[in-house]
């Protein structure tokens, strides 16, 4: 599992990091503490990763899951 220092080197010094089991949850959108808790509580690798998708399986093996809802902030047109 990657250390917080390694995660920050990859994703930036201000990234929010949480962990669940063998997974590091990286929150790029600077969410509230409540959002981080909800994401952590709701994260289930069995549901999150599609078993038939090679990309999903590669991401699952990496142990890093990235959240970034900020990309949706501009979609309110």
C-alpha cells in the first residue's frame, strides 16, 4: 500500500486521503469530511469494479481509487 507521502507526490500536496481495507481512496475534489466519510462507508470493491472489465481489474490491483466530482461542477447548463 502506498504511503500518504507517495500519494501526495503523485496527486498533489492538498489531496484528501482516506483508506478502506486494502484500498487508498484519493479525493481530488477537496470534499467535506461528511462526503469523505460517506464515500468510505459506501465504497465496496465488489460493486465498484466490474469483474469483466480489464481496466477495472487493473485499477483494483493498484489499490488506488480516485474520486473527483469537481469535473461535474460545470455541467449545470
